[in-house]
C-alpha cells in the first residue's frame, strides 16, 4: 500500500511540473530583443510575452533596470526611445 501511495504522489508531482512547464511556454507568443542606451550606458534584453506591447515594455524595463540606478533614473530610461527593437518571434508577421 505504501509503495502505491509513493507512485501516485510521484505521478501527481510530475504531472504538475509538466502542466506548469506547458503553461509557461504556451503563453508567450512574442519574443523581442530591445537595446537601450541611457546616460552613456547600453544593454540589450530579450523577453517573451503574450502581447507585442507587453514584450516591448518588459524588455525595456529589464534593460533599464540594468543600466539605471534608482527610481528616477529608471523612469527616465524607460521613457527613452530604444536603440533597436528586434522581433525574434511574432505570430503572423
């Protein structure tokens, strides 16, 4: 009986991990690489998201988090036009 319970628990855990992995990968339809420069510092970040706007915003925020220090600089950086936006995955285009 104890062995059967162990097998059942293992199957449930493996099933949950597979479900989480599938949900995570199936949700992102857009991948974008955004390059930013702010106050002489530059970086690029790649992000996957469910929408074009979400992908660009997330990549910009991640890039600015790397090159700006503090809230004021981060906000200033996020309102700067990206150096480049490269679509790596974009359905229908």
